[in-house]
C-alpha cells in the first residue's frame, strides 16, 4: 500500500465513524392544509424516510466494491538530499497532503475511478480537515458525494442529535449505513450551489442550486426545483430559505419545537413536508417520507433514502 492510500485509510478510521444512535422519543405531528407536518404532539400523521446505499438513478441499491481514492506512486530514497527536497524548505516538515475537493474533482483528475471511499478536502488549507466520503463514480458520469442517508426508516434509529452534532456530522457514511455529513462540511462543499439528488427505492428527485449557508445563518437552505424534482414542489416550496433546527436550537415557524417533536434536525418550516428522518413513531409501521407521484398531497413511503450532491 502506498503512502497516499495509507493516509486515506487512517483518515477514514478517524473522521466519520462515531455513535449514530440516540434515544428515540415518541413524537407525533399534524399536517397543515399545505401538506406540512406541524409538530403538534397531540395529533398524528404518517411520514416516510429512506434507506441508503450507493445507487443508480433507477433506484436500485448497488453492490459495488469499496475502493480507496488518492493512490499515488510510492517512492523512497536513502539519499538525505532527496528527503530534504520533499519537505518544506522553511520548516523541514513535509508539505500538507493535498486532496481533491469533492468526488467530482476526483473523477475529473482520475477518470475511470471506481465507486468507493475517497478522501476530500473541501476548503484546501482552510479550517476543515480532510475527511472521507462515499463516492458514486458511475451514475450519470459519476462524481457524486454522499451527504446524508437513512436506512432505518421503519425503526426510527434516528437523527435525534443536538446542534453541535449536526454541525460536525455523525454516523458512518462510508459504510453506507446511516448518517449526516455535517452542516459545516455541507456549507463548504455546496457553496456556490450544486445539483442535489434525493434517491430512494421508488424514484429519484433532482434539484438545482442546492447550498447550505454558514453557521451564522443557522445553515439556511437554498434549493431550486427542476423538471425532475418529482415531489409536487413540496421540498422547495416548504423548506427553501429556512434555517436548520435541532431540539436545542429551534429556528422553525411553528409555535412548537419541530425538531424536538419529530426527534430529528431538519430545515423545518411548520414543520415539514418532506424529510429523511422525521416521522410518526406512534403509528405501527410508520415511516418518514419524500413525496412522489401520484399522491403528492400525502405520504410517499420509502424503504431507504440518500442525499447526493455533484
């Protein structure tokens, strides 16, 4: 294994892995006339969510192999002069390892890269350390970075995390299990706007100009519809322009605390029309949902869901 691969694997073991699961409170919510869950704990509706894995736009979960990006030719030298030439001339320390800023840059720099785990550095030598992500290098030319997923849509092993946990990220995205990349990383990765694909076992929803604001904006959401949004307009109409909320930082438009009532952080309005984690846990078999045809006004239950950007 060469040095760059070893560095990638070391970073993978230190970066995203962590506890995914918090206690799961029972919560319910009501649905407004606009089709949005209100978070009133005294009434109930059903919502749906999703399950993650690298997939194609047909909605089928792939069984691709895991690879590690960032491999480079490895060389060594017993010559002290050669060793010094590879280090920083002013400090004698090795220069910082450099990685592409996204999966899209990886495949641009290394055409033919396979699906798998890659190390990215979204802000160069900025404040964010390089971290590992799952890259889809095959769907529509590849270059997709996985930013959130939920494959526990019926059991609600959930996203009931506080503000700092959502800001920093949690879960195990490379293992394709459950998790959130982190709002600080999302801000750096999506600054300027990217295409968002919301994939599930039923269909694929496509959005443009997806970006997450900085922390001073409470990670406000910006997103636009496309002809392939396939959700009746609910995501954009009810969530675009809204800040992120968690149980300990309530920024929604509801008198109640939507994140607390639904045991998940999200870009709540009053409270949600689509979500990858919030749902009615009081109803047997209930799931969270993303709306799809033909019944846009009601729950579109899915078995898994993933958010990818490019």
